[in-house]
């Protein structure tokens, strides 16, 4: 399933050829242009699904896993189902109407998760995950048309003149996504080739857990950042303010989660996976640190695409494509742990170049304010989690340690943030319905 996930993630990059991102970035879009883009998206997704079905035997042969073929064929339906509702959701995000999108996505995720559990209990094995993905996507698309479309229906038109203004940005965007996906999944691709299946499983589970944290937390802020920066792209001081706030908000939410995972990795592995996965605890510690640093770089995508610089993002990721595969390959010689350390080292090395080449030219943000926005939350989280970890270790049982550590860390982090990271603290209070009116929004 790890290999299927990589293949499907690549296929998803081509599902709209970047035109939906171009649709959000471009402020003036006619009704005819939107309709043409919608139908183009559907046609592309069908072609990509058909291509994935055709090459599934080749992938199965390459990895020596015949069971990949039916899994791939079933999974391709997710591409088409997702395309049917994608532009409608992007349109809501473009006008900053996120509430209905978030609600329907949460509901669809709950339905999909319930489906996975029931299918697993029925002993469907790995097909539980495939069916869950299909149900989640179908539910999200159906709810999108019911509650987000706001009565809009596409016209029956598909004209090249309507599409042409979006092709340049979309092409650069999808090319960037392809290269970025290579960089993001090369560890699994090389791992699937050079590691035993058991080793890949021990590695992929904590890796995916680490990525799941930021995939849940970051879009809460970054999905707003992209259309918001696109709206004010000509006002550099406002762009800088929005970007730095986006980075601080994501880092402030991610820091206690990732450092908490790193500190309590053995307890988390014991709770989620049980016996036989003990080796994954060390991997989870390393990958949690990697994921935490990686999460601070995600908001730069909102900056690059909101400012219309998809080409700059592409150049950056092409450069990474020369760096990441050799490091991961060399790390694979040391097994799963070697790959994990290689990924972490790359994130540390790239922190300054990312600011100098991407952030500074577009937002004029200084290195000090950039570093404070990204790293101060991790310093604060480390200060409070250390005593919480020590206190939790005095108790027996991994569940007790997790509960005590989580409660103490949360309370201490909120207290220290109230003084040292007040903007984020007030945002959290407002989110839970207790706004602090003493701080200007």
C-alpha cells in the first residue's frame, strides 16, 4: 500500500495540470473560462486514471509485487472522483469561504475512517485502505456539490482561448509538483528497491505518521495564505506580514506536537502499533524532528504561488532533485535509520538557503524575523516538554505516561505562549470561542 500511495500521489499531480492553482492565483476569471477549466480537469483526470491502469502491470513487475495490479486499478477511481469536486472547493477557498469546506472534509474523513475500520474488521486486508479512500473522496465530492457549489453549474463549453491564459502558470506549477513529489517520495521509492519489505514497513509507518501531523495542521493556515497573498500580491509589506504570520502559526501548532512525538516515541508506537514495532520508535524520534523542520518550510509554497512565481518554485525543487536522491541512497546503505538521518540532515542544511533564495526576494523578510517566526515555537516547546517528559517517566505504563505528558505539556505550552508567543495564544483563544480583545487582530 505504501507503493500504491506513492504511485497515486504522482498521478494526482497530473489530475488538473495545475490549472486549479492558476484559477485561484488569477483574480479575474470569466464564467466561460471557469467552465472550460472544469471540463479540462475532468478530461485530464480520466486520461491519467486510464494511464495508471495501463502501467500497473509494469509497476507490479518492477517491484516484484503482483498484488499491486488490482490495488492500482481500484485506486485510480479516486482521481476521477476527486476531480469532479476539486474546482468547486478551490472556488470557495479563493473567496476565503473555508468553513463549509472544512466541515465537509472532516465529515468525509470520518466516513472514510469508519469504512476502513469496518472493512478491516471484515478481514478485507489492504483493500480496506483502498475502499476507505474511494468512500472518502466520493463523500467529499457529493457534499461539495450539495453545500459549496452555491448553485453554480458548468457551461457546456471547452475552448482553447479560455484555457490559454492559465497554461503557463499551470504548467510550471505541475512541473514543480512533479519534481517536488520525486524529492518527497524518493525515500520510499529507493527504500522499496533496496530495503526488505519488513524494513520498508518499519520505516514507512512512522514516516507517514510524521507527515500526517503537518497534513492536518498546516492546511488550516496555508490554504488561507495562498489566496490571501494572491489578493494582496502587489503590496509587499502586507505579503511579508501575511507570510511571517502564516509561518509562525504553523510552527506554533506543529512544534509541541512534533517534539512531543519525538520525546514520547516509544509510548506512541506501543499505543498505536503494539508489539513487534519497537524498532520504529527510534525511527519515529528522528522522523518527528525531520517533520517538524519540514513543516516550517510549507508556508513558502503559499508565498511563491500567491505571488505567481511557480517557476521559482520549480527551480528550487530541481536543485533539490540533485541533492535528495544521493543523500537518501547513501542513507539507505545504513538501513531505515540511515534514510531517516539523511532526511533530517537535508532539512537542517536547507534552512538558510530557503530564506535567501525564496523568502527574501519575494517578501523582503529579514533572516532574524524569519528565524524567530520558524524556530521560536520549537524552543518554547522544548522548554516545556522536557519537564513534562521527566514527570511522566515517573509513572508505569505507556498510557499513563502519554496522558500525563500531554496534559502537562499542553498547560505549560499555553502558559509560556501567553507571554512569549502572544499572537498565537490569542488566535487559539479566539478559535475556542474566548477571544482576547486586548490584542489587535
